[in-house]
């Protein structure tokens, strides 16, 4: 038995904090004790010394690229970055694996490899690509993946990957109708393919290779149109829809409006959309390049309002690092889209959201763990500091200031546009299923293979 004493936790009763002692039996929380310290023979006692103790964060959108593009990232480095960022469970995307996770055999092959590598727990997205759809056995493949416990099915209206192609809107209707019948969730990369491709072609023909051209090729209404299409199909088919990495505030508002009218829709945004705008992309170039593109300052301001009010459900990192060479090919069109994110997601939102008073403590916990846990059916064991849940915690020293240095990140790709930023709130320890997996002094304290696959539970 492990005792974590003097932990400051969120008190759900009055949206304040309280000091508790947490009893851990093996991998599970056995009790949360208020008042006097429990007197029992503990094998180990950790004194949290009044530090803030949050549920381990869940990062519901990462690309750890194993097996596949492991020159960019792999599950060892990615999961170590997660652990250092207070994340105890990641949900890995199917599309940057080779082969992509579009049927049960490919799922099994991936699971076998990453099971030896992860230092944090993980769930997996399945996917339906244009490639798998047109191969004509996609319904059976979806069934097989649902049965092994994927959290949902990722799809694209616009894709940059030949191994995981887009679905045409009418194909997406078929997939979402089938998903609705099966009662499974569809995740959508929502951008208007025709609009983006036409604009890109015009700009490239005009000899534009600058960052502003990339912004112009994908600025709204590109994402707004994609979201509109997804939302319309969700409303028509009754399929549960999750829109990934929302950067368009008008798109977010449109989806939220449809949810109020009964559609089963959730949204995530990412810290790069909260922090950066087209001005940063134009000034700093590819280091801020993502897909969808960062939008305007007005979009960021509105996204902040929506994440604090609950309109946007939760955060994800869309962790997708690469080498410096891939970020500097000489043309904005071929420079890689994406950045490392899982190690900075919780620190960023803690500092810029909670410390600056934009998010309450309970909302911070919701956007970094509880809401995603509920949506993906992991809330039978993840996302709460409560008896019976997994003993997943992150200890935060709330007032400590520190500076982001890319060279200290655990990811393979360490180029971050947050370089040099000062954050308030330092992660000092991460515990997963009762085991310390990261400490500020000492770093990663567990071996690859510790992480377990977490199935989507009964909903
Ligand atoms: Zn992604």
C-alpha cells in the first residue's frame, strides 16, 4: 500500500481546493481521506507537501508514429515526453502508423510493437481512410476494430498522406451512417479539400513559397466549410462526431450551435491555436506550421473563451514532431506540418489558463483529463481522483516559474515555437497506476513497456 499524504486537490464540492491523503492499493486508488492521516502499515509514503495534485492528464490526440515514421517520433520518446508533461494516458492516431490502423490485423501488429515501448498507458484510434474505404471491406474492418476496443474512427476530408487518404463527402456520409448504426464515434479532420487545393495551386503557380501563402491557402472558410460538412452529416446520420484540432472560431461556434440543437458533437482545440496566430506564422515561418493552419488573433481569443466556458470540450496536443531538416526544406509547401506538444500541453494550460485566471481548477481538470476520458469511454478507470480509479497523478508546484527549452524536451523532435517562454507551474512528479514514472530530479523513472493498452469501456 502507498500513501500520498498532504495532497492539495480540487474539491468538487465548492470549486475550491482541499488537503487530502490518498491511499493507493496496487494500481488503484483505495481511498481519499480528508482530515486525519490514515494509520495503516504503508509500504511507502510520498509526502506531496501541499503541492497541487491533479488527475494524470489524458492527451487524446498524438502521433507517435510507431510502426512507421519513426525518424520523426517513436513510442518510447513520445511516451516519455507525455510522462514528463504530466500525461499518464495518450490516445494515438491511426494514420501516421505504417500500415495505418484500419483493420484488426493492423491493430494487432501495432499493439505488439508499442506494448514493449510505452512508459504511459495508451488507447488507440482506429481509422477509415479513402484507401481502406475503396478497398471495400471497411464495414467488417470497423466491426473488428470496435471489438478490440479502439476509442473511435479517425477520418479526413483533406489529407496530406498517400497512405491514409481523404474520404469524399459522400463516402463520409456512408461511414458515419454505418458508425451511427454501430454506436461508435467518428473523429474528423475537417477542412474543405476543394477550396484548399484550388487556392494552393493558384498560389504556387504565382510563385508564392512564403509562409503567408500557406496561411492564405487554408484560412477560413476552409476549416469552417469542413466543419459545416461534418456537422451536417452528423445531424443527418445521428452519428457521434468529434472534430479534432479546431482552430476556426466560427467553425467551433457552428458546431456548438448544432450540439445545442441535439447533434452529438464534441470539439478539441490545441495549445498552438490558443497561443499563435497567422502573424506568428508569417513572422516565424514553418516552426508554427500546422494543419489546419493557425488562424487570426480574434480566433485565438474566441477559442480561449470557448475552452473556458465549456463550448470546446477539451484539449489535445496533436503531437507531431519532425527533424529540423523536414521543417526547413526551403519551401513552406514542403516543410513538415506539426510540432511536439504532449510535454507542453498541461504546463501551457496550467500557466496561461489556470494561473492567469482564465480557467477554474475544476475546468482545468476537465479539459486535461475528465472530459476526454468520458468521451472515449475510459472513465471506468481514468480521469478522476476517486476510489476505484487508476492511481494516476501529476504533482504541480503551482507558483514555480520556468523557461521552456526545446533541448530539454523528451520527444525526438525538439523544435518548438514555445522556445524561451516562461511558464508558471512546474510538474515535479507523474504517477501512473501507483508507480512514479517521472520526477523532476531524475527524469523518467520507468522502463519502456510499463504502459498498458486501455480499451474503450462499455458506454
Ligand atoms: Zn493529428
